[in-house]
C-alpha cells in the first residue's frame, strides 16, 4: 500500500465521523447595500482615478459613440470578435466608416506580430463590473480571446450600467462561478501601469495605455 493510500485509509476510518467544512462568515465581503446609482458613481470614480476613461451612452446610441471615439483617437485598425452581440453590432455600424476590422478568432501564432505592431485598439464586451474596486470583469472566449484586451494600445470595453455589482463576492455568487469557473477570467481596473524602483508610475508599458469604458444605459439620464 502506497503512502497516499495509507493516508486516505486513515481518513476514511476516522472514529469521530466524517470531516465537516468549518463555518464561514462571508458578511465582510458582501452586503454593501449600495443603490444602482451609488454603484455606478463609485465604479466611475475609482476607474477614472487610475486614468480609465468613461463615456456614458444608451443601448440605442452606443455604436454612434464608438464611431466618434475611434475618429477622435485616430483608430484605423480595430480587433474584435464575430459572435457576441457587442462585436456584431459594432461590425454593422463600422461597415462604411473607414476602419479596418481585424478578426481575432485565429491562432495567435498566425497573427502575433500583427497584433503587437499594427492593431490600434481592441473592442470587447464585459461580463459586468465591481463597484467596490472599480473593476471590469471579462470572461474571454474563442470569439473574444483575452489578448484583445491585453495587447493593443487601446482597450475599448462595453459595459451595461445595470451589470455593476457591489463586490467581487457578489459577482461570484450571482453568476455561479463555483459551479463553472472560467479558465481565465479577467479583472481590469484601469489601463496597464507599472512603477520603477523610484516609484515613477508609467502607463502602457506592458499592455494598453488607454482603457475606455462605454457604459450603456437603458435611456438618457434626466
């Protein structure tokens, strides 16, 4: 009998009954009780404090804001998916706007140099956001691989205002991550930033230098 088998045999033959999971108190990581407006304001305050940019729009108008954004930032090559409703709508809106749409559902080895050297921006959907930390959360897929949010110099993320939750714990609970953990979920709390030994902060050294969040509301705020 191997050492592993001996240990497992001892555990199975415990005389004081089966092992029980300890009681856990999760109240410290949830229960903030913020209103939708408070969540929105907190998220925006935190993500803009680290050089994130927020643009408010509506579900009906967001592609118009996207076109304006691309023109303002001189973005000519945009990487995006094909299947999610966000890239589908973007592709339709950008059809005759002079922007080259770069397909991302390819083996990275086939377009690695292109992605690092000639793509101006990446467009992604988001799963939602976290008010407590001012973070977006993304669940990458073959249609929207994680590299389009991590490599191009500009990352444009589309977020629904009603998908902002209080805490990371609330996201995990609400979306059942324990029963189906994503292989590479991303938490994004601003553009890429790093500091040298003298603590001089620099943006865009190891990833996007700009993060723009298009927040979609059901209707214009009054």
